[in-house]
């Protein structure tokens, strides 16, 4: 994230090194959506999820005369075929300034990725 209050000359004279520490259980996960908004404190909340088809708790199948498993005749829950699951894996809360900086970072990386895909 960029600092805007220093001149180019000042930036070239000063340096800072950031070291990254990871939790022992750090594990990046794939997401394909987010749900959230602005909380009562005026912060942006984003909850990330993986959207997938619903899996049954149980299915009952016909068993053929030869012992083969046939078609499912019963599914639990009953609305399984009309269901979709959004598995919420993690979330973030950020203030306005952090959200703006994240937006700049995302836009820059989106532009870079689009340029790579167009080569």
C-alpha cells in the first residue's frame, strides 16, 4: 500500500523492511464470493465463502437383484436438488482507509492479470 505524503526524494532516502509472520495454522483457501456491508461502527465487513452444490445427509437407493446399487429413490433433506450451500470460511473487517488501499491493490493486480491473459 502506498504512502502519499512523502516526496520521491524523501522516499529514496528512507527505507523500511516489513517481515511477514504467519500463524501456524495459516492455510490460504479458495473463495468464489463474499457477503457483507457496513457495520454500525462504520467499518466494512466482508465474509468470504465457497459456493457449491448441496450434499445430502443421506440417500436411499434401490438395490438390484445382483446386489448392484441403483438409482436414488430418497434424499435427505428433501429440498436437496433446489439447494445451494455457501460455506463461509473467513471474514475481514476494515476501516475506510484500509478499504481504499485494498481497492487500489486489487485494481492494480486485476489490470496486471488481464494484461497477462491478453498476451
